[in-house]
C-alpha cells in the first residue's frame, strides 16, 4: 500500500481542489510547491498548525509492541513511522529532514550548555573546510597523504608547545585521537607495556600493575583501569582541597605502579594539580627505592590554556619524569567534538611493539590507535585553528575567557549566598556551593535556571568530600561578558524566587474561610456551654 503523501514534483495540477490546500514549502531553494492531500472541512485548518488538531496520527504503546513515533499531519506523511524498526518504505527527503529537525528542537542550545568544556562555535571558514573533508576517512593514508601530513604538523606544533625535547628539524612522537579518552588509553597502554617489559627483564612478577591518581579524575581513567586490568589507586579528596595531594600520591606508589597521573585542570573545579611538586617528590622516591615510576599529565582541559597565560608554570616536558601528555583539541584547542592528542617525550617512551608501521610514498608512517576508521575533518579543523590563531590568538582568547570568568565569579560572590570553591587560576570556570543548604539545594537552583535556558550542572564531590555539592559554569570562547552578566541577573532572579518559596513554606498554612467559620462557631458554642453550666437555679 502506498504511503499517503503527495510530493509536489509528481502532483498533477488538475488534481487540486478547495479541500486540498497548497502551501509554500519551507525549502524555497527547491523552487517547488507542496500540495497537501489531507481532506479537511475547511481549507484554513490544513496547515502546519495541524500539529495540534485531534485528528493527527497518534500511536500509543501497547504491551509487547514496539513504540512508534508519531508524525504530525503534515503535507508529507499521515502514517506513524516506526521508532525502533526501519520503515518498510522510503519517505521524501524533505519529510525526513522535517521529522528529525522537529525532534532536535527539543535539545538545548549548545551555546547555553555551561556544563560542557567542548567547543560549540568555530569560524565559518573553518566550518566549510571541515564540511568539505567530512567524507575523508583518515586511515586511508595512501589516498589522503596531505591530511596525514597535516596531522603530523599538528603533533609537532603541540609537542613544541609542551616543550618536548626535540629539535626544530626533529619529528615529535604523538598521534591524533578521538578525544582525550582514547589518548589516555594509548598512554596507559604504553606505560603498562614498558613496566611489564622491565619487570620481565628483572625476572619479577608483572601481573598486578596499578596506577595512582586523584579521586577527581575523569571517568576515562576508570575505564582504562577496568578495560586493561590495572588497579586504580585513588588519593581521596578533603573539603577545601579538591585535587590530588602530591605527598599522599607518592606515598601510594609501589613497585607495581606503572605511572602517576596528574590532572592539569580538574573537571570538578578547574584547578591545576602541582605537577612540579609531584615530580620532585617522585624523583626522590625513585632514587631511594631504585624504581623508575614516571608521570603522565592529563591536560585535557588545561593543555591549551597553561602555555598561553601561565607560561611560567612548570607542568610539561620541562619536568624529567613527565613521559606523556594528552590534550583535548575539542576543548580549549577550539575544535568541534571528536579530536584529542597524545604526545610522548621521546621515542623510547612508546614501545615499538605497540606501533603499526605503514610504508607509503617512500616514507615510514607509524600508527598507534584503538579504532580504525575516523573522520579527517577534526584534524583539519585543528590545523586551521593552530595556523589561524597562532600563539597570540590563543593567548588573547584564553585571557578573555579568564576575564569573563572573573566577572562571573565576582557577580556570584556579591549575591552573598554562594561560596566560590574554584581558584582564580586554572581552567576558566566558576564552581560554587550554597552557604546554607537547609532550605534548598544547588540541584534545585540548577533546575530553576533551566527556565531561562541555562544548563548549569550540579554535582557532589568524589570521596571523601561527597557531602559538598556544587554548581559549575564553564567559560568557553563563545561565552561573552554580556552572557556572564545575563547569567548573573537570571541567577539573582532564581535565588529571589527560591528564598520567597522557602519563606512561604516556613509560614503556617493560611486558613480557608470555611476553617475560620468553623473555629468561630466552635468558640461560641464552648462559651455558651460554660455560661449554661454557671447558672444558679
């Protein structure tokens, strides 16, 4: 049975009637008109507003049946489309677009999603470059050698940015990844394999590797530990100190520790961990024990911040125990989601048995990834940003983000009801908690902010600071000062409403007219009864 739509391109003109109303198609570039074939009593009822009409196609879930998504009684489709099964027949491209677009309208505005560190805006020129290369599969290095060359250039630029010990004419050791999660997996595998090889050479057991981190690490570290059978030893947090304590971390190191992971930009508060102190303490312990425990720096958030606005901070390959660093290009590298980077200090820090070598165009191309196929457009986007902005451009953007974070921090502090727990330095974000959580919580405040369109996360800290609940606003490049001021104004309105609601809940319940009448009647009855009892006969 044919689907009950009529497409304008195939509709005979003479088939039109007053009950088959023609509408202008929203896709004007096609130069077509769409004819609605839905019979109706009045021509004016046959429009896009039929969304609200009772005769729209609606399906309900039945026990044992798969759900179907309803499509509105549009110019295209009157039959519900299956939600969990592929449809039997095709639909026009305009209908497919409209159906999906209408559902996507329910997503939040990415620019107002203050929970995410991920880039949500790029220049139109970069958008075009990325769209033009969206059909290139990066793994086809023979077919796309220029794209491979652009990745190699990015690796070398980032390695120099992180002060890797390589000369101007030397090639850095690193690879582009699908975000920092894959980068951390690869770095962790390299540490595990180097530790295993050393233990085998020494004739010692190599079946119980562990890694030391703070409890504030991102979940990808837990994934690495679970997927690749490595014990995760976490340094617990304390109230007021929400990053890994280097002294406690070094105390937890033993002969089975494959590395200590430091975070440059905690997800919780944006704070940079003290990598230099960790390096110094671990150097002393290695000298005392004869071990060779290295450091990995998870610079997913801070790797594209510290070199530009905190150049004096020593956290990278300037420290001898730092053997690898990962960074997210899709965060403050200013590229859309899907690109990360991992850089090794030297070739010796990446065991050769983990690398696959591809020989093409007369040169050796080493590859080290967990996945196979992936798009080339994020790599091209990263290269565009690096040459477009340069050091000066990145520095200006990061300083601007820090300044906007300062405006937001000061505005929140002036309200008087919040305590800011994030530091002035670090990733440009503001994390804050309620001074008094007895009347309402940060979770209720975050939920109330949604009515203004803001997505602000609320969460509790990891062990042993679970009792501390905070909200966090991440300042990205596209979060301007005017948006900071607007958020402050909207947050002030929310707090005023929350205070008023809390005060109302604390007041005694207002009595109804009926309750008042009953109280008055009861009072007079008791008074009359007492008078009767006091009469003397």
